[in-house]
């Protein structure tokens, strides 16, 4: 039976250097999330970003850590292109089927980055099987 790992960030600075997600709503949690026993694949990734900035940027998620069988993995996130000077003009979500091998009992860290600095809310859900 599949299970999920969820992480969120509120009002985070996402910029041209990767930064780890370490929250789940109002709770601060470890940025290194342990893969539960019995799971060997990440089979789906949902990645959502909302910003009030007037910006053009592409977002990217990096999965890193000892749980990843084939090393670091990258997933392209929502691209943002606001119109004129309006804010909050774009919110995006990526829902992508993947096949990423993981080792149970080891940790994965979800990092976010962007081609231009933004202040945003973000949410990621990894589905394990």
C-alpha cells in the first residue's frame, strides 16, 4: 500500500542556491526524512509553489541523501511569469509519475531552488511504494 511524505514551506526565500524543506505546516521537522520500512520506490511527486512576487522564474526540486539508490534526482517545478506589475498572478503545480529507487531506513532531503529569487509558499508530496 502506498504511503506519502509531505513537506511545506511558508514565506520561504527560494533562490539560486538549494535550500532544504524542513516544515510540515506549522511544525518544524528534520530536513532529512527517513524512508519507512518496506518501501523501495518514489512513484509520484507533487510540487506546488505560490508566490506574490512579480517575477519570471523556473523552480526546481532536488532530492538528495543516502536513501537514493541512483544519487541525486532533479524534478522541474512550476515556471512563473507574472503579467505586468500584478502580484499573485501565477500559482503552479507539477504532478509527475516517477520511478526513483530508495532504501528504507535511510534518509532523503527535499531541496528547492529557482532561477530567480522569490518569496513563496511551497508544498511537496512524495508517494512511496
